[in-house]
C-alpha cells in the first residue's frame, strides 16, 4: 500500500502536464512503492490523454493512474473523484499547471514523524510567471505580490483519515480549497513548516508581462 | 549510537542578526530535521559575543548529535573550519552555513551520490535564494556538474556554493585542509576547491537542495565584497597554474 496518494486534476493541460507529473514521480527520498499519482482528466479536449499515456509508459504504470471523466469543471468535485480512489495513508495535491520541488513530500514526512498527532502539514509555495516559447514552457520565479500568500492547495499534505471526519471538497468553482482545508484545521492539530516546496504559476497572455489572474477562467486553473 | 556516517560542519560567529537568532535556529533545525539521521553536527562557535552560545547550547541539550567546539576568541572562518574539521569523526563532511537552510533531503541525496561514486571527492548543489520571509526569490541551478567541465571552469570562477558541499575528509586533509593564509580570506572555499580539483574528481549534483538567505550574507555581501573580489581574482590566477597539467585522478581514501 502506498504511503502517499497524490491528486492531480487536469483539464486541457497537455503542455504543462509533463513537468507537473515528473515533479511528483521524481520526489527525493520517497521509494517507488510509497507513492501513487492519480491524474483525473476532467474531459480534456486537447491531447492531454496522449501526453498522459506517454508519461505512464515513461514514469511507470504502477505509479500513475489515469482516471478520465466527462467534463465537470468543478475543482472540488474532480479532486473528490480521486480521493475516493486513494489508497495511501496521506493525501497530497499537485495541480497540473504547477510543480513541486523535490523535497516536498519528504519535508511533510519529517513533520509527521516528529509529531504523529498532526492531521495536516503545510509547506510554503513560490510564485512564478509561466509562458510558452517555441512550444516549451518557460518559468520565471518572482516574489509573491501579496504578503499573506504562503499556503495553498499544492502545499497541503493530510492524513486520509481526515476526510472521514470532515467530509469531501464542496462543489463550488472557487474557494472550495479554503473551505475544505479549514475544516481539517478545525478538526485536527496542524502545522506549517515554513519551507517553500512547490511553485505555482500564472500563465501570461501574449507578451504582457504584468500579473494577470483571470477569475473568469479559474475553473481551468487546476 | 553507531559511529556517525556524516559530520555536518558549521562555523558560526555572532549568529544573531539585529538581536534575533531566528536564522541561526532555522539553520540548526534544518540539519536536525534531515531524513538522513546518522550524523554528528559540529558547531564551531568562533568567539561569538552575542546570544549564539546560549542558542547552540539549548539545541545541544535537546539533541546529543550536536557537539560544540568553542574557540577562545574570534579566529576567523578559516581557522574555525580547520578546528571543526579536526573534530569531525565521519568520512563524509557536509558544510552548513549558519544563515542558510538545507532542504530535509539534502544529506540523504548527497550521501547516496557519494556512495555511488567512490572516486568523487566532493559534490555541491544549486540553491534556492529566499528572502527574510522565507519567500522564494530565485533558483540558481546553472553550475557545471561534470568534473572535466568543473575543473576547467574553476580556472575562471568558483563554481561551488560553499554551504552546499559534501566532501571526503581524507581528500581534503590530503591537500592540506583550508588555507589559513590572509590573502585567500573570504574566498577560502574557492582556494580549497582548486587544490582539491587538481587531482581529485569534484562535481555538482544537478538539482537544488539548499536554501540561501540572500539578505543575510551581509558580512560577505556588504563589508567584504571588495576584499572577496580581490581574493577571488588572486586565486583564479593561481588556479590557472595549478590546474594547467592534467589531473592525477587520485582515488580518495
């Protein structure tokens, strides 16, 4: 039984999926039997499936599970589908346009080992602009524009048993993550490591280098 | 406890900044939190006159893997490093700086790399630069990795992050340890890598396993930058002579 189940929803992410998936399968100091990655393809209309099948052959069938559903467009609902299938002791999240740094799971593992009573451990995240140049995804790390942006979905690692107590994600198109994780925080002792271990990107439109966060397409940002 | 397989060597001189030991604590905890646990942690207190002694004694009381070497007065980083090196019992020594943080997997990754490559005398890594709030500022991962390329590049510049390296103690002692000469002060690491690279394989691991506090290398960054630049230039000149002939390809003991 794997120790960590990693949940990755994907909708039309052919370009970004490879980097996200490899950042999970190449985590430092996590044995191959200790991790499963559940990719839920939310009815993509691009070649996300082709890319995913390529990754399954290159990274190992036993690690990656491909779950394809008809398009829902609700991040919480899509993550719930994966939670139902998760067999690990711990659940972690990596959105398909973002990536983890190699020490993400091991950092949470150290905190859970030091303090076995914790229900959830949260790392910090870094902020980047992503853009596409000649078909390649490029990244430029920048300091987060908002001082309180330190923890998000990609930072969270919680025990699977938390779900039995607090229930699943709600079906809102946004805010579903804060609601879910604050229910865990209210029900279990939790801790923050203060260590950056994932990078979140916001995709630039054209040549415009200014920060854009288009709420209208939030449902695609997972 | 069994003999430690890795000695972590950390010199510290006045490790508190603006009266706060926050960064010193983060640095110490980043070693005590390593996934690789069979280590000893040698902290050299180089004549600190602030709260450093109290902080490191507090951690020593909690974790028997810590040993403290207290120098009677401020001797400078070169002598402090050599004093600490003499206390290291393990064959592998990892450097840690008092205002950097290692990612929790650092020692496990580096030890495996060294175990897989018995002919390699030292490995370094890239680094994440973070600001005072632990926010990611940039990732520096562009250093050469392969020995042949590293050896050539050392003729021009220092291609190792000092606080990221793990080396075999026998090889470093074989080339005389850190130089205590005044003229290489502030670039004593570069000087050692050149002497080590002359006949031993030294490499960087692709990837990043160290955090670096950009705003807290102030001692080097502000006060000594001109001296450091001069020492670096001097060592570069020596490196072109030292590394002119092909390596003897010694195998570390």
